[in-house]
């Protein structure tokens, strides 16, 4: 059975909101070594989710791919 890949996003730049093309993802805060505990977030039926550790607002954008973000460069790994 193949495992699903969960993209990991960071907010090292401290932007207020990040648009992403997935509803299930991991937030790691800033890039290591300043990262917070890696937390799995699921938007469910909503189109936005706030990380409980770093307060980054993630917004779902269906026009983006699973590894894309606005601003660009916020994906750390899949």
C-alpha cells in the first residue's frame, strides 16, 4: 500500500498568511533549527486554518498545486 505524502510548509519570513494548494499539510514554523513541533493540520471543509504554534494563517487555493505556495518558497519538503 502506498503512503500519502504530506507536504511540510514553513514560515521563516513571518508572513501573515500563506496560500497553499492542499488541505492536509504539516506546519513546522521556521526552518530548522528554529522550527516548532511539526504539527499536522487538516482544513476539512474550511478554506483556512491557523497553526496553533506559530499563528500562521494558511489559506487553501485550488489553483495551486500540492507543492506550491504564495508567497513562493514556503515548501520545505514532501
